[in-house]
C-alpha cells in the first residue's frame, strides 16, 4: 500500500495563513506541517520540506502555508495522476504531487536566493502540469493580505509574497 499525505511548508510568520489553510482542508489524507526552524532546517524553504517529505510518504502533495483550498477534490485529482505533478503553470512555487522514489538528488537551499534559483531546476522531467493550474503572476493584489499578489485556480488560492516580472 502506498503511503500518501499532504505536506505544508510553514513559516511561523504566516500563522494566520496556516490557520485558514488547515480550516479549508477537508480530506482523510494525513497532513504534516513542517515548520521552519523546528521540523525542518531554518531557512531551508520548500526544498527542506521536500527532503523530509520523501522520507515520510511514498507520494505527497506539497502546499505552501499561504494557500487556501477552494475545492478539496484537488487531493484526489493529484493523487490519481501518475508521476510528479505541478499545481502552477511552468512548475513554479514547488507546489504539487510528488512520488518520493523519483525525486533523486534534491538540492539544498540555504537562503531565499537559492530557493528562487532552484525553483524551476530541482526536478528533472518527466513531470506533468495539472489541468486548471495556478497562474504564475496576476495583476491582483489583496490589500487585506499585506498587498500580496493573489493567484487563483479552480482548486485553490495562493497569496504570493515574493515576485518579480
């Protein structure tokens, strides 16, 4: 039997986001929150969570803490697609469903610059971009979310805290 679960990459500065995310998730899949500096190395970003996740689950969905689930069928949709699947156009944001034994050598991010540099280069093909993916950028900014860029798909909303065009 394949062990499947959800990993949330969490930074304590985003507690408000995490609480909303956890309230929005309605699933029987186990959820593991990996906290920066506690459950994963300080400033290891998503790659640090992926290193740990592949030791916990055979297949896992990685979400960032700044996400809100709109449609919980997302989890079954992702787990029913073979292989590694990104949620965002082009494979940005590290979010998606990953098969642990296909991940190979995962680079280590020691700072935000590393994390951004590896974003599109950490996972070798083949991988899939899911139908109805999140856009990479929008022109929508939520003032009630600290001016963060709002990305939205059929399945979820993500508030993007760092971006460049």
